[in-house]
């Protein structure tokens, strides 16, 4: 698994070895963009959050955990993150088998996803 350096905004040179398991959860904002990856997934889940929630989460995380300034986060969000989300991430939602609304705070959708995962790992 490639590792990422959030300070330099690039992949690191090292990787983390993953061991085979009965179920593997693959996470990433562009994970559905690659057809070869989609074709080997049993369940494709898109966790949808509104733009305000995405921005606030990013702002809080980047300032608290990544040492960024509020101004730099806002500039990056407006200049690249938001337009790239609508151009590249949002269109991949159509490949999902299940879309979980409200940023994952939808108990019915989460329970449905858990039932699906459990049925594949039983």
C-alpha cells in the first residue's frame, strides 16, 4: 500500500505491506475512477457529504493535524480541491452500489452496508 506525505502533498518512497484477508476495505477519493479496481470489488460504497461538511472537516484537520494555516487551507480548497472534486470525484459516484448520505451519519445505510459485508465474510 503506498504511503502519502501530507506535508509535501506527494507519495512517500516507502510502502506498507498488506496481508491477504477474507475481506479488504479499500478507501480513497478516486478509488472508483479506475475500472480495473472497480471490476474486482464486490461492494462499492460512496460516502457522500455536502460541500460545507467536506470543507469544515478539511479545515479543522489540516490546521490541527497538518500544521497548515487557515488561509492556506481556504486558498487550496477554492483553487483546486473544490473544482477537482466536482470534475473527478463526484462523477465516480455513479459506479457505487451503495451511496451513504449525510457523510456517513445515516444509520439505515450504514446497517445495510454492514449486512452486505458480513454476508461476504461469513
